[in-house]
C-alpha cells in the first residue's frame, strides 16, 4: 500500500516536494537570513553615522547616541563572528571590508568627547565597512 503510493506520480511529487522544501529551508536559515541581518546592521551603522554628522556643532556630548552605537557594534560583532557563513566572511575580506575594525572604531566613537575625533572615527568606520553616505552614489 505505501510502496504503491510512493511509486505513483503523486507520491513521487510528495517526495520531491519534501526534499526541495528541506533544501530551501536550509538555504534560507543558513545563508539568506544571516546575509540580510548583516546588510540591515550595515544600513543601521550608515544611519547612525548620518545622525552623528547631522548633529549641530554645539551639541552636548551627552546628546550623542552612545548607547545605540554600542548596541549596534555588539550586534555587528555577533553577526560577523557567529552567524555569517564562512564563505561570506572570506568574500568580505576579499572586498577589504572589515567589520572587526569598524566595531573597534564604533566603540571608540561611542565614548568620544571631541567632535573632531568623531569625524575621524566616522571616516574610519565608513572606510572599514565600505559605506557611502546616503546622498552619494556607490
């Protein structure tokens, strides 16, 4: 009875659907979700850098989003070291994109007291992550 079902066209279609679904699930969970998470974190860093640059020059250092920068840096480190596939990490290193360097500069930026130092850190973060400002193409 069972063998007849699996040898029929409907049974073969069920078996194929099961294996294709399983393969799709693995691809989605192991590759697509981590890559999307990394890209979202990278865009969050871009937004934080734009917010830091758009603050007025006389802004008190307490108004800087230090806590948010630290949280984003921690999430970026976790994503890069624990969830990104090894092949994507290699691709990032081939592109000279270094999230670890960016995280070090993000942590330093969260504690910065001088606005001139913040500008230097922002430039280093953009260089490390290959981020361009939203108003520029690239």
